[in-house]
């Protein structure tokens, strides 16, 4: 039914929209081509938006203030609504990697002088106003379409009147003193409570992408372990700037003290591109951007830029070997299966082998994931050892069955019978 030549042509079309560093798309179990069927464990695509949270857009680094977002206007509640609108239109939960110092309405950061440019003289009164509650309500009321992700308190690290990059690690990959790290995290949580923004985040994007995989030199404890103890189980950052990346176990991701750390790849735009017009190839399982890339100089026109991102991202769901991750938890499970779960096709039987996936810690890969099956005619699908939670049929020149599967406990293998 599907010739090898046709498969290569189709795959070229897939990779035209996604250039994965290394050899990620050809992971051992991610695709199987048979005489009559193609079976894919699609690579998930997670949307991550950095530097959310500033009220000032000013790039202040020349006067020892943070870079912020670098735009020539203030941020307003409509900029938060833009993230929720993107998520709602696509049925996903974008991650908003958030800086919180300019949300401090009680000046508690005077107690953490390394977290801001004013040190013990910190005064945020100029940014306190009704817009805070309006934005907070947008975040609270859109939990299905907005994930607040840890990025930092002030993004940089101040010693006296000068900062160095960045908040969690320096440019040599050394973690900041542990007592400072813990204090920054404590106060991040206090700032969340000031605005009732929910529990401590489950995910993390390192400030300035400076991060060490595993303990950095001179430290017995990794930042991942410190974060894990606060409930963080997922880190997203480019491996091009990560330190100790030789310790990464699975190419596209690694497990650092039981925390899944994923290679973000390269963003399409520089951090202050304002607005962005997405069109280029992606370089990893993350559609990474910075907040200005999805906003308009006139916040009343943010929807025009958001629509461009919607139109750009929606087609990834229709690709054979890709899918938009509905949220960061599903993303982790799907990426584990795409990378490690093996597919075999014997006649009309699809075999799924989870042995390698089950070597991962915690519950990674133990629950839900998605498989896509391409056929030349309608078929019936009967599972054994696994449950089909939902199935969707997309008709074109061929038939694409999109199956959402739930693994059964203690089953290292499963099959799906194709009935014609």
C-alpha cells in the first residue's frame, strides 16, 4: 500500500516543518513502516513562552536592571490574555515562564537583596495597581489554557549594585550559593501567594538558559534535586547552553535527579523580536519563544499576532509524526514513548514494547500517550493489554487514526489488532 519511496517523500514533508537536532525523529520506536500500514508514536510539540511577568518592557541591563522583554511599551493584562487565547484556540496549555519581582505589592524582596537591582532599598510601588488583579484573574480563570512556569524572581543575580547572569547559575555553569537559591524559591512562592496564583509550579525554564545538568562544580546537590523537593518534575532549556550535557542519557532529554530535562532547541526569533511572524523550521520538541514574539505594539491588536501563531501551530496536529502536546505532563509521557517505546508490525498486529521506557523513573511513560496509524482504507482497531481512551479518524488521500492510549499497570507489552 505505502511504498518506501512514498514514505520517504512523506517523511521529508514532515521534517520540513521540524528539524530535530541529532537524530530525534528516527528514534528506534517512533515509526514503523509496513506493507499496508504506517504506525507512528508522534513527537510532541510543547509551546513555551519566556519572560512573562514583567510590567515594564524596558531593557534595563545598561543601568544594572534586568533585560526584561525589551519592548517600547508597558505590559498590560491583555498580554496575559494573549497566552490564554493561544491555548484556548489550539486546545493546549502553553507554559508561561514567569518572572515575579514586579508583582511584589508588599516589598518583601527587600529581604532578598540578590534578587533585584535595588537590593535592600527595593520599592515596587510604581507597579502596584488594579492591573495586577486583572491579570491575576486572567491566569486563575484560564488554568486549562495557561501554565505558570518558574523562570525567576528577578532573572539576574545582584551582588551589591551590579548583576551577573543569571539567577540560578552563572556563566561558568556554577549554581548560585544554595542558601540564596532556596531563598529565591521561598520568595517566589510568597509572591504567588500575594496574588493567589496557585501552587508552586511543576515546571521550570532556567533564566538566561544557564543551567547545569546534575551538580555543578563545587556542589554536591543539583538544582534539579532542589526543585524536585518543591514539586518540580520538568525542566525545559536548550542543550546548546547547558553545562555537563555529556551526562544526558537519551539525547533529546535526560533524567536529572528524577527530573525530566528536555532539549528546547533553538527559538525561531531573537528574544526581543516584536512582533514575531512565525514561518521557520523548529529545532526541537519545543516551540520556544519570548513574550514579545506573540504580542503587538498596540495591545488591543495582540489577537492579530496570536492568530499568526495559531495558524502556524495548528497544522502540526495533522502531521503523521507530530502532535501538539495538550499540556506539559502529556508532553513528557509522549516524548518518552516517542524516544524509547518500540513498535513492531507483524501482519495486522501492532506490537508495542515498553521495556526501555519503563527504565525511566517515577511515572514517566506509565500513563497516557498517542499513536497514529495510517491505512489505505477504513479498519477496526482492537487492543489487548492496553486501553483506547479515544480515537479520531482524519480522512485525506489515506486514513489517519489518532489513538489516545492508556497503559495498563504492570504490562510491559501490548498489541493493537487491525481488523479489515
